[in-house]
């Protein structure tokens, strides 16, 4: 009951951009009110944690924009991955070492690039190169940027995939057969639908191998079973 009351109070102060993202999204992935553990709040920053809870109070985890955007629920691990399980170092982020330390990963785009919060700002993590890029000053700006140009998260490609092959299954993302970091493109012939965990792990290995190479270095991609 207390959590529901807190949600009602939070929603009253939600920004139009965050509210619109929730309105455009599919039904919530978790039927329960969100619960964000203290250690994850600290990673995000108090302002960002409050904004994230505002969004999740409207829909606790969801897909939007033809499933190009996936936002994780909070406090609902039994449904699928939630924020606690997704941010466990033993799951995938530990494969990246210090590159992922100190961030709260809360969402992903069509291609499995990870949105993260740190010190109230939003960052975008490229798993193929293990690099973090600033994306927005806060979650409200993050939502406004996506609403302004949904193709930043892969919306047009997601629509094209849906028209050609149907909905992207829950829990899956689209990945490049030839990695984007090696010149791969977002054409359907170069994409496959797969498990983000498997992709993040092999991309971590790719990032380690590319780390010390100079720009323009020729590489040979060998795929092994």
C-alpha cells in the first residue's frame, strides 16, 4: 500500500515527455508497483532515480516504438530480467570490467546498446567498443530526444523488421552479423534476432580485442562455434 501511495505522489510531478513515452508504450511488463533498491538509486543519483520511478510507476517496464526501446521493470525479477538482475555483475556487465562500473543500466535500444544513469545524467553504452557516450542531462531530456527522433533508437529498422518478419520476441534484440564497429550496417540482411545476454558476452570479447588497435586497422572476423 505504501509503495502505491508513493507512486501516486510521484506521478503527479512527472514531465510531459516521460508521460508521453509511457503512453506510447506497450502494456507494462510487471503488474506490480516498482521498487528500486538503495544501491541502484545511489548509482543513478537521487534526481534520476526519482524520475525513473515516476516513469515506472506509470508502466513498470515496457517496450515501445515497434519494440526498438526496452525499459526494464523494477522489483519484478520473477517476470524476466528486472533492474536488479540486469545490473548484477555476474550476468553480463562483469565481462566489461571497469567500463560498466558505477552505472545503472535501465534500458536498451533495438541493437542492444545500453542506456545508463550516473550522477543523474543519461549515458549510452556501446557494447562493441565498451565506450560510454553522454546522451542527455536527465531522463526528461532522454525521453524528449527519443520522442523527437525515434530512429535514434532504431525505430525505422524495427518497423521494417516487423513488416518483413513479425514482432521481435519479448527478451530479444536485433544484432549485426558483421559488427557495426567493423563496418556492419543496419540492413535486414545483416541483422539477426537473438538473446541480448549472448550478444553482450561476445561483444565484450570483441571490445577487448579491438581496445588497443589504431583507427583504420584492418581486422579479420572469424566466427567460431
